[in-house]
């Protein structure tokens, strides 16, 4: 039975309980290193700028607490040993099936068993499947636990959505502009551009991206002003 090093054990403790259970079982069979679990805003945006990730903060499975993704490598680590990473994935999937834990691997994103058809192969990456469901139900954004929305924001504004019109929409559009998010023309028409601006706000704040300006979204917007 292999034993995780202290750094790997600490990273594993920051992961979702299902990932902990899975990789404890994997570590009992083969030596592994946990390379990464949680990734904060600064680290995620840096990874995006460098081209190491296609996701902004909040859109990566690594951005949650507990983390719904882990980067795991065979030990000793040899980035050039592709066969060792593939052999590790076989063990991971065997244990995932035994434990009934839904998992997705960065070496075969579409799960078709063909490793040569991926545009971006990320051999160390494993995530719960679908990770967004687990994040929404069990997690908060890493390092950015949401603030309680002010009671005044909860009651002051009506709920606005695509198709809404009038002075309330104008006020919303002006607030979006002030927060640095482009709603299109400030014309009182909650059209496609305002809808897209609200979704962008929701993405940045870790909210459900439904495009509706409800109490939580208005509270998040007020927090930026």
C-alpha cells in the first residue's frame, strides 16, 4: 500500500469527499502525487493568460471549495511518460466504477476511449461528472464565499428579464455600465446585450447564469458599485 506525501495529502483533503474516497482507494493500489486541487481567482486568471486553461475564474472545476477536480500524476513524476499516465487512468476508472463515483478524465474528455481526438489533452486532470452539478450543490467559490445580500437590495428592485422594458431597465443598464460590464445601449430595453451582460456578471460572481436580474444578481451588482 502506497502512502501519499504530506503535500499530496493536504491537497486531497481540500477536495470533494467523493474525490477523497476515490483517490484514497487509488493510492492504496499505486503510488501517486496530487499536483493540484483548488485554484483561486489570481491563479486561474494567470493560467488563462498563459494559455494553460481555457476557463476564467468560476468556470473551472478547480475553483471551488471543496474542489470538484484534482490533478493527479503517477509517482515518480515523469511528464514524458504518457504510458504511465494512461495506466494510472485505468486504475482510477476501475476504482470509480467499483465505488460508483462519476468521473471524467482530461485525457479522454468525451469518454469515447479514443485518446487521439482531443483538442486539449490534460492527462493529470480528473473531475466529478458533471462537475457543475456538484459545485452548485456542495461547494462555494474558493476564497470567495458569497456575502449575505443587503436586505435593501433584496426588496428595492423588481425582477427583470429579457423582454422587460422601462425606467427600471434603464437603471439596471446604467449600473452595469458603472460596474464595467457593457449592456449595450441604455435604452430601457432588456434585449440580447443586456441579457449577455447579466450572464457575465453572474459568471464573475459565481451565480446561476440564467440572465435574470433577480435579488441575488442585483445584490452582486450593487457590491461592485
